[in-house]
């Protein structure tokens, strides 16, 4: 087992193959935790299974231990613990294990340690990483390459169900997963940067930035393809690794292939340009051919709940951007409709985000904008935006729930405006996930259609 130190926590570089014959613990049994279990069993490993709050008592007859009820002791006797991304590296359980000398690693990091990293791109960023990954994967597939888009999007690359017969791997890496990487591929992309997931990262924005960008500077990293329009990313240039290629939204003259993608907003134009730059960095020759890119771009369907037009009622366009969980993507979504009046629905689970930048961004609006805030943190958003001053064209009011907000937004937006669900907050508490929130938005749109027929 190699013992090369990483720059984020002195973690050893361990691969899945290194786990054979060792006592292994899996900490956290969710989507990736189950993939970790399959990866273990494919190698003849029967790990200890531990979760802080398991929803079941066993998996296929193997006991699932509770951390506080013997689970920690079981992990402490392991040679290696593979944690799920949702388990914070700053949590006391992980810290205790590391103090005991037990390496705590992640599934993606284990995979990357033995992958052909010359064929891998890691894509990270506060927002935009899923779209960038999806565009890169779509282009590669349409150009005739075998490509797996995996990681934080799709299935984990180490899941045996994913297979391994690919020419290229596009791996979306969350800030959670980035802290588990002890090495990096030569090419890493950074789409955006804004404070997010602060409780996981010790409630420190600078700690979040270091964690998020750590994939750019681990051993093996060479080129960072970065959003050149982001002042925050430029301010953290020292974290971006040996070489940086800046990509700006207005940098390309070959816009035909971009239009074929059908993406809304300048930020998505930049995401697509970053994806194309990743292909060039991988040595894909077709990425320099505008005609081939145009053909490859055809048929891209976009991603659910990411600035997705879901319908029109009486001339009013309804846009589902439910995956927007902080200020940055919400402002980008508003910017995408600079020529139309917008009723924007914001609010959700509170996690201590500063919403004053939302007011600053809205000041540039020259058309009337209605912001409808919904629980749980809607009133706090309204207070912060009002105190910071959003400008003369912005009106902000509280709504009791999502359905009411959509109906009020529709009435206001008639006859030719936009009702935009871009919450700048997570969905948990009121909805199971962003998909359920998006489905509720679509249901409210249909209620607006029924109102229009009356």
C-alpha cells in the first residue's frame, strides 16, 4: 500500500486493489455507500457496515451497525475505513479514527488512485459542474468515443455496475469528494466558486474554497481549466495547480455548435466552452473542428431541474431550476432572461448562506422583477435582500408555500413573462429532494393552466 501524502490532510494514496486481504469498514450507507459495498464484494472483501442513523438493520443479511452503538469500535479495528461523501471529514468520528491511525478514504479517491488518469477529467465547482460534465460526455459519445460520466452525477466510477471498457471518464467531483482525493488527473475543470455546504466544511468559507479546489493541486495535477469570469476563482489562483487555462463566456467565435446544445444563459455557454476545452486537453482531435462539434452537439437534452423550460401557460414561460441551492446559480438563471419580466420563487432549507449578494446582483435588472420567498428561510431571504437593497425594479414578498408562490407569480407575469423556480436553497424539510420540488412546481404550473381556462 503506497503512503504518498496528499496536500489536504496527509492522506495515503490507496487504491481499491490495496484493500484485498485487509479489514475494511464502510462508514455511511447511501447511494455511494452501496456502490462501495459492491466494489468490496467484487474483490472478495466483506466489510464492516456502519452508519450514524441507518434506516435498516442489515444489508443482505450482513448487520448494519449504528456508530454510537458499537459501530465506531468496529471501525476503529479496521485497517482502512471507506466513508461516504456525506460524512464530513471534519466530523468527530472521522477525526477520532484518524487520531487512532486508521486511514479514512473515499470510493472515488480509491478508484482514481489506480485509473489511467490521462483519460480522466475531474470537473468541480460550486455550480455548473453537472452541466459541464454532461456536455463533455455528450460530445465525446457523439464523436464516437466510449465515455462514462460518473461521480457526483450518475453512478460512482468504481461501482461494478459501471464497467470499465471506456476511452474516457468524466468525473464530477463535489467538495465532499474532493477532500477524499489523494491524487488528481492531469486535467481538472473548475466551473464556479461561491460559499456553499459550510456546515460540512467547518462553517468556514475559506476552508470550503480550499476543499473545493484541492482536486486541482494534488499529486498528478497539471492543467486547471477554470472559469475566467469568476473573481473568486482568480483570487484563489494559488490553489489551482501548476497551469491554468482561463475560459470566459464571450471567448468563442465558433458559436454554432454552442447553439445546437440549446442551453440557456451565458453561464451555460461558458460551461460548454469549459467542456470543449477539457476535450482538447484530453487530446481529442475533433474538439478543434467546429463542424464536427456542431454535429456532436445535436440532441443534447440538458439536465432535469437545471434551467429547464417545462411549459408555457397563456404566454408565460415556466422554468424549473430546482437544483439551484445558492445565490450564484439563481443570479445566473435570472441573467438568462434579461429581456423578460421574471417572477422568481426562492427559499427552502436554511443553512446560513449570506443572501445579500442576491440583492447586489438583482440591482442590475432593468425590467420589473418579482421575488416570491417561500419557507423555511423565505422570510430571512426577504429581510437580507430588503436590507441590502435590490434596486427600484425589484419587489420582494413572502408566500406561504410553493404552490401559492407559483400562482401569484403567474398572475403577475402575464401576459409574456417568466415564472422561475430558482430557490437558492436546498429542498430538504419541505421536499424529499430537488426532483420532488421540481414536480411540485410542475403541478402548480398545471394549476395555473386550469386557472387560465376559467
